[in-house]
């Protein structure tokens, strides 16, 4: 059947009009999407750098957590995720998660994630806390001040139980009297670590790294370690001293047991992203309250909050060496790759690093010798120590 010329022209005009309407509708939707995106981005830019008001909720609803976590059985506690011999700069492409959790992002965390790890972590991004006591100011603390502290003066704070004007002046006011009791009880330990945690949150640093006063910290290696991880994600870095997870009674479910891993006092680091999620459990003195309920010391309480309550697994870093290991087996050629070292004595047996340097009388812990081995010639270091 043939169409007349008039009908053909009419049909063509109708098709053209229909196409034009579709184009206009598509353009309007596209422009609307761009406008809405600009409003959202403008709102986020407006929030950048502004403190939360006192009436703001702790965690704002800015989106679902981008990481999905695997569900685990309450009775099954996997081994901590082991990072061993990771090359500097290498990207961690997978990690074991132990719990299903989609947390809300806080305003501060969301702003950090928008930066998308724009620059590597530097020493100035780390809050280094050392837990000590007045009775160790003249011994353990002096040893720290003479060695690795010299490489991180501005970043290191000492949390103690006694005023010491001389040390406070020499550290630029970085000696903090927590007013906790001077005993080595779990209450005193949790009290000091609670103050440490709040001080870190106030610092707005990317990382909190906690050490005991009998620990040597290899500052360059610590910085290299933290460069491998995004501070906006949930990371709990350390090393357990036990071969099995800690098991305690569930204080919220009588008759049930809770199992979790924890890092020892040789050192652990917590990312900003994870610390913000810890705030409802550890901030404002709550860490001490949980310690009282569990009847456990501070390092165990940290592990309980992170692994059990927040379902974030400890990532094991082999370089965190404590006095609970056979330190004398570490060779001098391996010292550069260690993040922390310690010392102890069991009866007549001294558990120290076997490194040449000062005499036993001058340096029984070998911490001075380690520092000289890593960062100076022995002759230069000897002059400094005797100055």
C-alpha cells in the first residue's frame, strides 16, 4: 500500500517531534543529576574543617561502610591476619574480617576518605604514647629519652602518675600526669591508657601507636609500616604474646564465653578510622569502665573492644618484638627491620639483643647499642652518651 505525499510528510514530522522530546527530557535529567551532585559536594565542602557541635551525634549518617565483612561463628576465632615480610610500599590487597558490620561514618572520617589517602603517612601524622610510672623516670624513661625519642620529639608523649618538672621541661611539656595510681594493677593500667586514648583523639592525628617504657622503637621502620595502610580504614596492628586467643566470661551474657586476640605492650597501632568507632566504648573514661567489668589489664581491654565489640581483627606484624620473645636470637643484621625491641631478665638469664657496642656495665639493656648501630657510628654515639 502506497502512502500519499501528505501522509508521508505528516508521519516524518511526528517522528522528528518525538525524537526532539526525548532529547529534551534526557538533557533535563542529566542537568538535574549534576545540580544534585553539586549540592552534595557543596555541603561536604562546607563541612570540611568545621568542628562537630556539642549537640551533634557521634556518628553522622553519611553513607554505608564500603567494606563488607564476613560473618563468623561465635565459637570460632580465626588466627590474626599475618603480614610478614611485606615490601615497603606494597598494597595490602586482602584481609581477613571476622564479623558482619556496616558502621556509619563520622563527619571527620568521611572528610578523611574524600582525601583518598592523597599523601603517604608521615612521622607528623603519628601520635606516639609511652606508658610509664614515676618509679621508672630515672631508669627506663631516661633510656628512652637518650635513644629513640631523639628521632620523634614532637610526636611522643609520656603518660605517667607523677609530676616531674625536669622531664616535663626537657620534653617540651610532653609528660602527662594522668593522676592514676602508681601501682601496676589493671585499674591503674587501664586508667593511663584511657587518658592516652582521649589525648590521641584530641590530637586529630592519623595513627595512635602505644608503647611501654621498656620498649625501643625504630622510628623510621614504624613510619614505613604505617605508609602501607590507609588511616581511614579499620586497622589494629600489633603482635599477640599468646598462641591462643584470650577467653573470658561474657559480662553481658552470663554463662557464655568470649574469645579474642590482643596485642601486647611491645606496641600496637590503631588507625583513625577504627579509633573513631572505638569512641563509644573507650572514649571519656569508658575504657577503664570496661576493664573493671572484665577484670583485665589495658592491652586485653583494647583487644576486647576492637576484636569482640567492633569485629575488627588484629593484623599481626612480626616486627613488634617484646621481652616475651627470645631477643638474643635476633642478629645485628636484622635490627633495621625490627619495629620494636625490649629487654628483660629471668633469673640469671638476660633476654636482650645480641649487638656489639657499649659494655654491659654501661648498657645492660643494649638499647643504647641498638640505637648507635642503627643511626650513628659507635664513636659518635659514645661521645653523645658521655657528653
